[in-house]
């Protein structure tokens, strides 16, 4: 209803003049506007309305006015939110003053950074936006896909690249924040991730690890979120948090496959902008040969308290953040999650008979900035997993493993204190002291009958790593920036693994050890800005393992040429190395107890990557990336096809020698249209070949050589409801990839084996491949934004197509045949979320 129509109706009903009604209505609109802009509660609103009523002469007309006009004005009032943040120089890390900011979708809304680089854009209607930044001496920058909800204030940490070109040429295409990784030494081979994408992308399932499967160069597994990068085993991927290496952070890690799990324990509620590298990464990264997932926790809101509760089929979450005290920049942030299956088991008084899946995790960060350039933070992440499965009824046993009773408990935690100091003359000193603890206990027993079991596996491993890392970076001139650092990792361990050679026989010690050792690494990396269009990095990394005295020196180099505002070409090379997991060094001879692998050298690899990027528009980008990787000194079993490049089991029981090799090469292509005007899409394609040479000197396909992976993602958003403040989001992802590889079965040897254990034809390792797989995923959500809270309902389905994956071959006890075991792992989640 228009304002004039409202005035006329109220005047007729209350028998007062139109001019008096107009005055009261104007006063009412002013009161409502003031109350809503200040985000006051309902009590304050009614108090203001009462004062307005007392000031009016004709009480009856005011009552009618409130009954008619107040709900109308309140229901049509816009729900708004703020965007705060800080802008820094990407090279020197110093704050940038007087940067102009503009909301692309609302050009009238803008602002400027203060002397400390901070800014705030106020009273922006809820929705999806892009922010454009410009400053003299810097390349224009655009931050895309910012989601504003009614309760969650957005805080951005934006970096800008220095450039004289921005002064001379106003036609420069803006640099997208999605194309920039946090590490300024990384000129290619990296991708920036925002955790909001994990919630939005189909198949992400609110899991940052599963989000990676959407990108080029990654071969995902549906049954677990183990990630094969360019044909490498998932166990070769390095996970980092707050600058230190951490164990695999997945729930039920390393059970189905080494390097995988069910869901990441790192919640999307606490993670900030993170980087993922697929090859030739900068000198800062050591002990990694496949890829690096470098994750950061965001800081909590230091101005307002914000809380989140989420419940769904996969678990219950509660998150909270806010200032530690008034008039202080210190903040807290934490998230706790408990599994729905574990909760149901507790509600049934633990009466689960044949299966238990219980998990929980906690993430937190306390941030203490000061005005003297110091910033301290205390952070941590931890998980507890319990798994139990058994089938006591022999009538239901189909395979030999169905008669197995398995019980496992995993505990993992990482906590650290980080310090950052900005020197007045330029330069940043960053230091972190962290502790990483893991404890794994597992038992497996086989039923002889419904009442009798015999032990098959007994695992008890404990690891405690103390990590100290420090680095100093400084921009020494307009053309030279250097960052150098050192990391000391002190490892304490107690491990014991017993395994039975055959079902029913006594356990034999496979690996056993107790002690400590050190892994020390140091690096130095320099960035040279040769011109506005050409930059290069030159670095060196070295690491030594005191356990056996093995050491490496690894050069890293890259160059980037921006031939025009839309065309960029980059080339990078690096030598990288990685130590084995500690239990490998303590594999024992079953008869003498001698350590078989104590002198193993690092696995090493040469990485070479080329990248061509064409910026079609500010919101569209094409990237083509060929690569080549040569691995050498790979641990293998002598005179065998076994190689750690295919390792998926959580244990090793044989003597290894550094005589293996591997090679991976291929092409990654990405076409991405960022989320603007309510829709986005991304097409990725990877064509590759992955081979390895075992201890017998023969070249084979690796286990993860799928040959190709094609992903198609698309999503659409609609702003609905009053003032377009509710958000409906529909997202779809299709993946078409090569099938699982497997080694042919030696049926005769398998059927004559005492345990019917499958024997494979190792002379044709991974020679066969199943048919290609088509995977479908979708995510639908509806968010309702209200003044003091927001509600979200979502339905998410991973592998909605119910595509089956191959796991292994097994002997079927019912029909006396050997079969390929396949399973359709499909995760379905319905959730409700409230931000308040």
C-alpha cells in the first residue's frame, strides 16, 4: 500500500485531518528507521512507540495508526548488515590507508580505509555482493561472492598488489581475490578457498576437504575424502593448520584408505580463507611431495556476539564468537560438534549390538591484538572417534571379513600459540609453538563360531610432536622481498602393531618402537618484481631427519609474466621430499626383531608446472595448466611390484629400499564463472597419466591412474520474500571420471590359500580398470533473514546417483566364488541452522 493511501484510510477511520495523519506517520517512520538501523530489540521499539503516542493529541487516531501503520512499516523495513575488514599490502603485509571501497551492486554504498587499513561498510541489505577496491599505486582488486546474512557480520582480510600500472592505465582489469593465494611467494599452482563454498557447492557437505574434489587435478573418492592429486596417493597430501603440519584431520582417518576419512574435523564455522597447492609449491613448504592444504582459522568477531546452532543427520554443532571484553579488540571463536549416531547410541543406553559410529570434535581460537604491533593467538583442534562393528550370526556371513569383530578408538589434538610482530621499519616476524598428539588403539578378532573369537590385529600407537616454527619476512626494496624461516619438529613415539599371519594363529610383531627424533627444516625465498608485468621467486629449502641422518637440499624457482591485463603465463619448478610415517622405520624382522627400514631415505620428486590464465571478464576466468612430476628414491619392496606410491593400508610389514620411481603428467583445465547476478558455474577437466616403477624394475599404472576426471558445477540463487531478504539456493555437481584400477586375481592361489585370502597377480599390478563412474550431487538451502537472527533449512546429498565404488576382491563363503566387492557410499543430510 502506498503512503498516501495509508494516510487517507487512517484519516477516514480516525476522523482527523489528513495533515495531522501525515505528521504522525512521518514521525512513526522516523522512529522505526532509527530503531532498525541501530538494531535495537523489540522492547526498545515499543518504548519509542509509547513516547510517540504520548506526544499525540488524539489518542484514538494514534491507536488506529499503530494498528494499521506500524505492522505495515515494520514488515517492509529492510534487514541490513555490515561488512568490516582490513586491507594490507600483499607483499609487505603493511596496512594500506585511504583505499576506496565500493559495493558493486550498490555504487552509492562505499567507504575508505583509515590509517590502520580498517574499513566498515554499514547498513547493506542482506544478499550477495562484490566489493571493489582501488588505491593509487595498487592494482584494482575485487572481492566476490560475499554473502550477507542478517546476524553474521562479515569481516574481510583483503590484500592488494602494488603496481605503478594502476596509475598509468585506468583500463587495468581488477585482480580477483579468488585468484590470489595468501602466500605471496606462490606465483602459480595454488587455489584460494573460502569455506562458504564448502556449504554452497554440491558435494561439499560443509566439509572443506570434500570441497577440494571440485577442482582440477583432484581425483576424489566417494566412500572417503581421501584426495589423489595428479595421480598421487592420498597419503602423500600434507595437511597444515596455522602454519604447522598436522595429522590427517578427518574423522576415522586412515581406515578405508590412508589419507582419507569420513568427514573433516575442521568445521567450516571456524576456518578462514585457505590455500591449496597442487605442485611446485614455494620453499616455505617442506616434507610434502603431492599437494599441500594450508588452512587458516579466522578470528572471532571482536565487536558483537554471534552464535550458531545446527542440527542434522550427520551431527549437532554449536559455535560462538565475540569480544572477550568491552572496548577491546580481543576475541574468541569456537565450534563443537557431536555425531547424531553417537547421540542416538547414548540415548539408547549404549545398547548398540552390531555397529557403533561415534565422533566429536572441537575447534577454537583466541585472538589478542595490541596497538604496539603484537598479536597473540591461542588455537586448537581435536577429535575423538569410536568405531565398533561385529556380526555374531554365522548365517549372515557372506565374506570371510563378515566374521570379524573390529573395535577402534582414535584421539587426535593440536594446540598452539602464535605470535606476530610488525616492525615499524617494515618486516613481519611470525612464530608458532604447537603440540600435536595422536593416539590410535584398534583390535580385530575373527569369530570361529558365534561364541568364540581369535585375535587377528592389535594396534596401540601414540605420537607427540612438539613444533617450533619462526619466520621473518620483509620488503627490502620496491623490487625485492624475502621470507626466511626454520621449523623444528621434535617427535616422541610409542608404537606397537601385532598381526596374525593366518586366522587362528598367534600375533606376530610387525612394528614396535619407543623413542624420539627430530625433523629440522629451513628455507629462504625471495620475490623479485622485475617490472609491472614480470615477477619471479627464487628459494631454497633443506631438511634433515636425525633418526637416520638423511638430508636434502631443494631449490625452488618460479616466474610469472602478465603480458596484458587479461593474459598471464607462469612457470614453476621445485625439488621436494617427504619422510615416511614413523611406524615404517620400525618395521621388524619377524624372527630377529631387527629394524628393517631404519635407514630409509626421503621420497623425492621434481615438479614442473606451466600455467596460462585468461581473464575473460571480472567474473569469469579460464585457466590451462600442464604439469610433469618425476618421483625417485621411492621406497619399494625389492623384486616386487609394491611401492608406497600406491599405499592405502595404515601399516607396512615388509623391508623397503629406495629404488622405486614414478612419473605423473597431464593437463588441468578450469573455466569458472563467479557467483554474480544470482548464478555461477565451473567446468573442470583433468587428463593425466600416472605410472610407477616397483622393486622389480617394471613400470605399471599406479592405483590412482584414473586417466581423466571431468566436473561440472552450477548454482542459482534467488532473493525472495519481503524486501527480498530470504535466500533460496539450488546447486548441482556432476562428476564423470575413470573407474577404479585393480590387479587381476590369481584365483587358483586364492582358493588354495588356508584363509582364502585373495592372492593377486603382481606381474600385472593395476593393469585392469573398471568402467567410468558418473557421480551426481546436489544441495538445496533456504535461508530466512530476520532482524536479530537467521534460519536456514538445507537438504544435501553426496552421490545421489548411488554409484558403486570398488574396494577389493573377496571370497564369498556362500557360493565359493571370488567376487569384486563394490559399495554405493551415499551421504544424505537434512539440516537446520540458526544464527542468533
